[in-house]
C-alpha cells in the first residue's frame, strides 16, 4: 500500500510541476489545415521560414488520431509542398500569402490578447 501511495504521489508531483505543453485538441479538419501549412512552410521555393513550432504542433496534434486522419494529414503536407515547389508567379504569390497569413495565425498569438 505504501508503494502505491508513493507512486501516486510521485505522479501527482510530476504532473503539477510539468509545464503544459499540449494545446487543446483541434478538429481533424484543423489538423489537415495545419499540415498543409507545414508543407507550405517547408517549401524552399516559397522562401525559408521557421517551421519547428508548427511541426511540433502538428506532431502533438497527430498523436492518438485515427490512421486515416494521420494519413490524410501527411498527404496534405506533401501536396502543399508539391504545389509550392511547382508554383510560379501568381500561384507562388497566393501560396506565400496563405503561408504568411492564415498559417502564421495558427502559431502566433493574436495581437489583441
């Protein structure tokens, strides 16, 4: 019984002391959007941007999802990277605007908060 209490106490102390790293779970559709954004951010053709925050977010949000959702998220990222790699002129400008607008808003806190 003492071992059980000690183990329970250790778990409680660890959980209280640990920082909150996981965000609230987003919808499957939002995960697909975030994965697309990650693909755009990783594209060298659109210009180099920092991807670690978004990559960590997508990875954390992918955990515990159905395999179909994870596969679609991976496909969304790959499709976006492919589109970005082939993009020229207007299409490139549109993808950059998406990456720097909608996608950036996913990882940056809003100015009003």
